[in-house]
């Protein structure tokens, strides 16, 4: 089944990764910005749709393209879809049902995809797991918006295609 999406900031539907016009309720995939094949975007993976939407708006206000996913499974499925979704980095909530952020981070190991971990459940064990998995940044909710923008920009500044 192809990936489908919608823009949560308006009631009209927008094109998905494959140009389709609906939401994929099975996977929880939510496309929150129109994308062209050449655009670089940041993936946001958070099971709380309102958090994903808020981060998307923040990034948009900073001129950064973003795509939000409401589950780790939906994000990983999009990475394998045709056409392939290739984000420049991922902002990953650590505490999610189904595949946790740690599970997703482990599956991304060796991919070279920079991961920015966000969590409301800070603790030494969570921090250690995020660091061991190679997280570029670790931010506790609620986090300072400028810290998130700075972390994303550090990736964009290193990416010659961005």
C-alpha cells in the first residue's frame, strides 16, 4: 500500500510522497509538507500528533522542510517505500508504543542518518542508550526551540545537498 499523507495545518489534503491524496490510517503516516524529489527534509517521529505538528511548525518557521510520522513503524516503512523517502536527519521521540525510539535508533544503526532524540522521560539510562546509539543531540521535553533548531541546522550545514 503506498504512503499517503495530509497537511495537519489545513483541512485540505496535500500530495503524499507518491502524489496520492489520503491519509494512511494503517501505518499512521502523516505527511505534513509537500515534497519534491529533490527537497531535503527532516523526519519527525513522535506518537503524539500534536507534538509532531508543533515541531513541524517550528521547523517550517525556520525555513526547514519536515515530514512527521506518528509511529516508528510508519517511519521505517517510508524509508523502504518506492519512491524512497530519504530525510537528512530524524527527530525521534524515545518513548512510543510499538517500536520505541530506541528500537528505531537501533534499526538505523550504520545508516549514517543523524538522530536527534527527544523525550519527556529523562533519566541516566535513557541518556546512556541514546548516546550509545550515536544520537547527535538529546533534548528533554519541553525543550528550548533554539536548541532543536541549532541541532537540525548543524546537520543541514554539513549536508552539501541541503
